[in-house]
C-alpha cells in the first residue's frame, strides 16, 4: 500500500502505462484477427467461384468455358468482392 504522495504518483503512472501497453497489444491482436478473416473470405470466394464455374460447365454440356470468358467473369467478381 503506497504511503506517500510520491509512491501514489509512481503507482498511478505504472497503472496508466500498463493500461496503455495492454491497449496497444489488444489492438494489434484484433488487427491480426481481421486480416485472417479477410484472407479466409478470399479463400471462400475462390471456392464459390470455382463451384460457379463447374455449374456453368454442367449447363454447357460439360465443355470447358473459354479462357477469355472465364477471365472476364473472374475480373467481375474480384471487382465486386
């Protein structure tokens, strides 16, 4: 237990410094989580786009789409996402 004003002042600064450091660390941790989720969403979008291409292939009598058509569809969805 602090007994003098100097001890109270030092204790207050230590507490404030600890809270500030904790806030910085948590902010960095939250940024990492957001980046991971964005990366995960990109992977999910790629999987969904591949499913979409397979669906188009089934409607196209199992013929592959032309590369230029596939590229334009990918560009469109990359722009939208």
